[in-house]
C-alpha cells in the first residue's frame, strides 16, 4: 500500500552542469503528471512523463528538472564556426544592400555567443539525457520509498479503525435480537396500564411482534458488513494499488450502516450506528490518501 504523497530529489553532474530533479506527489482521484523542464530541453517532457507514469497509478505528481552551470567549470574559449559563417554571410549581404561596409567587432562575437567559454556552451538535450534519466530514476526511487513508508502508516491506521468498526458490528449483532423482545414487553406493559388483560401468548401480540421483528431484521446487513470488512483487509494486504476499491468499499459499508440505522427503531442501535459512521468517516479520509 502506497500513499499518494511523497517527495524525491536527486542531483547528477556532467563536466559542466548540475542536473537537479525533484518529484513531489499529492492526492488526486485520477493520475495527473505535470513535468517542468527548461524551455530549451522541451524534448525531455515525453520520456520523463513516460518513466514517471510507469511508477504511479493515482495522484498528482509534479516533476521538475533544472540545469545549472557549474561555477568551477573550465573557462577556456571556443568558437561557434557555423554561427560565425552564417553571421558573416548576412553582414556581407547587408553591406552590399547598404553600399557601405559593416565591420564585425570582437564584442559582437561575445554578445552573440559566437565566442563563449566552454562553461557557457550550451548543453545539448541528447548529450544530457542519460544524466537526466539517471537523476530522474534516483529521485523516483526516493519518492517511491517515501510513499511506501507513508502507505505503511496509513495501512496500520485504517486497519486499526476497521477493528473498531468490527467491534461496533458485533455489538449491533448482539443487541439486535433483544429489540423485538423489548417491543413485546412494552406492548404488554401499555396494555396492562390501560387495564386491558391480554396474555403474552395472545395471537395478536405474537403477530405484531413477528411483523416488527421481520421489519427490523438486520441480519443480512450484518453479514454483508462482515464480508466487506474481510475484503477491506484483503485489499490492504494486496500489492496492487488499493485506493479506488477501498474508497468504493467505504461507500458500501456506509450504506449498510445507514440501512441498519433506518431499520433499527431502537435508541441503543441508533447510537452504535452513529458511532460506527463517525469512525468510518475517519477511514474514508485516510483512504483518500492511498494510491
């Protein structure tokens, strides 16, 4: 079981640059991956997204890749011959059109980055990608480890709360059979107070109690709750992402408790149902964090 929240960070280096990758995750019902890379390295977007998609199945994941030049990189100069040849051709054409020479100064070459230090030379996306991939996978490993650790805490928490729900279910099951009995006693008491002599074996009393017992029977709901709880535990022990099915199960469990509450017609059962639904809401809040 993994949480959808986590963070991972890694730095890798070329001879002239630091490649920094940071990955963060937050809750989302669906999978959403946002990749932020420098504009000149936009072609990294697709492979970065593909690698991250292979590691997550739910949640919003933000991936940031930044490229930083090393201050201590070699400061020797280099000449961009292709750019210089292109510029010279344009200046010659402009001089012919203007009818006057257009000299080229060294400062122009520096300003136009035709002459630049090797530390300032552009890092090509192709050259840098293996380093980016290395940093991305390292950051993703930390990110996944943090999500797994948080997931283990979530698992312990929701299973503990599920045990509490199981105690409520057992208390409801123990108390439910006494509800028709108390109804019969209440009916006989009210008849006696009205000076109406009616035996407990009277057919009318038996029929009313039987109808009431059938109407407020919650044995099916109790059985389904037990089945839902077993399935919940199975999902928590599975290696597959469990967030969505657990969320669905919480809805089904709520429906069963709600039905018990509407059928109960008993204050003790009503109090137990309210307490159980309160505990279930705590589980549902935690399930929203599970991948």
